[in-house]
C-alpha cells in the first residue's frame, strides 16, 4: 500500500475547503455534522493530519458529494 504523501494530504485538504465553502459550511458547522473538532477540520484542510477511509466517506456525505 502506498504511503500518503504530504502533497496528497494538502490536495485533499484544499479540495475539502473549496467544497465546504462552495456549499456554505463553516468549519464549525462541518465539524458538528461529522462529530469532529474544529481543530481537526482545520488540520485536515491544511494537510496537517491523516484520516481514515471512514472519515472520507463521512466528509463526502456531509458535503453531499460522491465518494
């Protein structure tokens, strides 16, 4: 299995932030939908934390995009 690179995390984070803003969510409202902290959302959007496949699925559902 390939290791997730820092560049990949940054790209995913940028996409999450772009879609979150496009859909009208704040970091706080997205965090509440996911039962995560605002700090986690910030770290994710800035490519500073990893995440599980389940988190990706939950993000897609919360942001109403296909996984």
